[in-house]
């Protein structure tokens, strides 16, 4: 073992607890090899079957993985220790966080009222006004919104959907590279991640077909603003993916994460069976939330039988507004709300009223429109500056740019010395090649030229070091 941590225990439960404690404390880092079963059994004075049972339980819970001849190692994303990003060093520009530009977020939230008296919020979990606004928000983009509900953000919603649909050991098709918190969530639920490669049009049909043949029972994907790669579904890609899903016979739950709906900067071509719609903002005061510009080429008649699209407001209204919307089929709605009824019960009505007021506030919606335009210009400015220097990069929509590199650590550290802090791609990858993610939401167009020049210098230094 690479560390001096001593695993203890006289039972499978005790051994598993000892390994988990080492992971939690950081003594057993991701990738650390655990002792072979027989060697650890001899040292602890237990049977090999006892150690094997402990390792099996740790695998089931997403704490360790087995790598064939490589033995059992601590998982890259152990379920008991979420990968928090490293702290931003002093004196550098933070382009690693994936956050919106605060200049485009409302500075003051509208006043909300506490619910009068005592009543059962479980009996009436959603405010009628916000439900109407949310339905129009979805219908603006052609997403069927007959059945919808609310949740405490996207991850809360996805976790609940997976927990009621799947069982430990089931496989989930995941974008690769993909959103790191989702990559952490799936193994934490005891599920297996099956990587699905992405390109500038989102997940690739051939990769999705391979994942479904490998037994994936659910798919999590982003139709636009994909994080970190920036891909978005074209009409043709959407149709091709629906064809692949059709081959699976309708047994797969499709979860779309449209987290950047109002600031992705591109139209939506959804797998939900709805049409295509605009990339505009939600409604104005006194009107329905559905006045964005239209776009695209009509609807799709047949979407998957089981589907859900999750939306949040954190990217365009405020990162602390932990509210999410879910449009889905009837069965998915019943299962999601049935589980929620038994746990948190409902989303705070104070939070719901705050979101509704922001959705209908003209000044806030003007900020959203300005953000959408600015984010597109800033993203495209960096892509153009990198292209002019012969550096390949990806960022067709959203707030991030993905730059393939050979050595992530060398690039991150090299840019740090030049005053920039970007995210190493390891947090976002399953089987994809190395890269770094640059959040462009707060990067001025003039700064893009400076950053591109510095990145070119860092890559040139790395090439001189490694050759070729």
C-alpha cells in the first residue's frame, strides 16, 4: 500500500468500517491499492471469505472498485468523500468554479411572506402561480409540461429519480466528460456509471448504443450547455439519439439536465418528445413565462416512454436559490412525489414565492437577457483566441470551454504562475482524455486574448518538456 494506514477489524463489518474511516480521514486516497484478500486475511487472523465480504460491501457502496489484475483500490470518487475543488490560491483569477457572473444576478431578492397560520404543505406542495409560470417556461421550449413538480435543485431531483427507479448495481449511462457532482452521485447511490462519449453536439449515438447494450437502465444527459464540454443537441443529433433509445424498447429512463436553460445561448432540441424552442428568458410582469424567441425545426412525435427534464434557476437567478423544476411522464411524477412526500415533503413556499417574483420581475429578466448575450460573446471570444493560436477547444454553448491537454497538472500549475486558476479535467472524466475546464462567464472579451496567449505559452513549455 502507498500509505501507512493499517486496516483493522475482526469481522467483515469491522474491516469495511476501518477502510471507510481511512477514506474519510484522507489516509486512503483515491486510487490507493488495498491489500490482496489473502494477505489481509492472514494479517488480521480472519478467513479470506471475511475480507472478501468486506470488500464486496465497500464496492456496493461505491467506496472501492476492482480493477482486474490491478486488485481492489479506493474509488476515484469515493461515496463517503465528495471531491471538493481545491481552494483558489490568493492573487489569481478564478476561472474554475463554473459560476455565473455576479454582475448579472439580482442584487436584492423580492420580499416573500411566511405562510399564514398552520396548514399542511404536503397537501398543497406547489404554489399555483409558480406552477403556471413553470409550465409556460417548459412549453416555451416545446417540452411537454402536463405533469410537473418541484425539487430542491437538480442534484436533489436526480438523486430521488434514480433512487426510486434503480437498485444497487444497476448501470447509468453518463456523459464523459460530464458534470462532476453527477459523476460522484451515481456511485454514492450504489449504481454503476457507464461512460458515454460526447462531442460538440452532445452525447454520441454510437456511444449511447454501446452503453445501452452494456445494460444501462437510465441515461443522464444535457441537451445544451453541457458541463464541461459545452455540447448541445442539434435537431439531427436529437433524432439520432431517439432512434438509439427506440432500439432499447422504451425501458430506459431518460433524464435531461437543462440546468442552463435561460443562459445556454442556443435553442433546445429535447429528447422529451417536444418541439424545439427558443433560448430566451422567462416571462415579464403580468405575463406567462414563455416569451423567448422561437427557433429550430418543429417537434418530434415520439419521445421515450419514461423521461424527465430537470431545470434550475441557480445559473441565472442566483446560486443560493435551491429550487428546481421537473417535467416528466405520469409514472415518473408519481414515483418522485411519492418519495418526496415521505422525506422533505415540499419545497419551501417562501422560496417558491421568491422564484415566482423573480420570474416576473422586468429588471431581473433584463439581467437574464444581458447575461445570455454576454456569456455567448465571452465564450466565443476565448474559442476564437485559442483557435488563432492553433489550440483546439470546445464550447458550443453554456458557460465553459473545454481544452484537451496532455498533462492537466502541468497546465493548471503553469496557468497559476501566470495568474489564472482553471479546473483540472480529472474531476469530470470517466474514460475521456485529459483536459482543463475554463469558466468563461466572468472572463471579459479582452481578457480572453491574454488568457489564450498564456495558455499557448504553457502548452509550448509542456511540449518542450515532453517532446512531440
